[in-house]
C-alpha cells in the first residue's frame, strides 16, 4: 500500500505552483487596494498634504489589516506548536534585525511606488504596478547574479532566465512608451 515513486515530489511541485499562482494573484490585489484607497489620498490632499505624499495614507488600511491577519496567524502557530523558545536562540537578534530592515525596505519601496503613480498620471496604478513588479523581478535576479545564486545553475535554466528577463525589460519599455503617448 505504498505510493508510487515520485508521487510526493509531483505533489509538492504542484503545491508550489499553486502557491506561486496565488501569490501573484494576491500581489495584484495589493495594487487594487491601493487604487480603491484613492479617496483616502484625495481626502489627505484636500487637507493640504502634497499630492506626492497624499498617497501614503492609502496604504495604511492594507498594511494594518495585513499585519493583523499575518500576526494573528503566526501567533496562533507559535502557541499551537509551543515554539516561542526558538525566538531566543543563537542568531535570533540578527534575524529580527534583518526582518525589521526588510520590512522597512518593503515599506519604502511601496511608498516610492505610490509617489511614482502621481507622476505617471491617469494610468498610474495600471501601468505603474506592472512596471513595479517587472523591475522588482529584474532587480532581484540581477542581485542573484552578484551574490552567486545562479553560479551553479544549469545552463538551460540560465538561458531561460535571460529569456524571461529580456521579455520583462521589453515589456517595461513598451509600457513606458505607451504611457508616454497617452
């Protein structure tokens, strides 16, 4: 009554693909939340805040609701698994500091994106988010080359990566040109 060889690996692969698809979907929902939060930014603008910075309050409902859900889930898991002690082990301070820095960087990146939508104009969140995600992927992979992440990758994987990055760069250029003509 054993399972077929490779069945578990295939199942894990499909689970990974599903998680990737859901991540992409929910990432786009982040931008929808920003777009639907425009009345908050407009209210901030009417209060005298520069339009460039009036986009900041638009993120707050998403950030805080996300923090509550994620924090609650993590706290529940730590209680259920009694894993609080793992946060006091060697290297935990370093890990907390790295997580804090990454959280701050993510916040700064999204604030910068929000500010850029003011300059992009009418299609700011439509064109802007596509460019934002594409350049994030490009930048992350360039950093991967500098850190040696791709050093031992098979040649076919690197070729596929170059092809994908080329498509992303071309897409960013096309979107930039199209937005300039609108």
